[in-house]
């Protein structure tokens, strides 16, 4: 029973200190940031040459959206502006009419 516990403890200790042993042995990667080492773990350099690819976090995904934003906004307003204005006028008119009608009903007993 004692030998089983020792074996179990050894395997747990090896798992717990696996990355520490790599670090102490100098196997840890130093050409990439520590947070990205898991991304680059399966990369094999070609004849000692390290090539780098852009990760999705390093690409500028949102910048083309804002390059011609005023032109896009003007085009969308020409297309959808009349419908939006009509809907706003309809909703605003409905709210104002309901307020007016509620006020008239409240004041009906005063006449």
C-alpha cells in the first residue's frame, strides 16, 4: 500500500512541476511571449529560421470599418433615412396624441 502511494505521489509531483522542470532545463521558448507559447508550441522552424504568422489578435480587423465611415453613414441615411424619419414621426405622434387624450379624459369632469 505504501508503494502505491509513493508512485501516485511521484506521478502527481511530475505533473505539477512539469513546466517548472522545462523552465529549469532551459527548454522554455524565449522567442515568443509567455502568454503565446501555447500558440507557438507546435511550430517547427525551417532549418533554424523562425517565421512568424499574424495571429487573429494581431490583425487590424476593425480599422477598415472606420476608414470611410462618413460616406457609409451618408449612403445609409439616403437609403433608410425616410423610413426612419416616418417611423419616428409616427411613434412621436402616437405618444403625443395619447398624452393629449389622457389629459382630456382627466379634465372631462371639470367642464
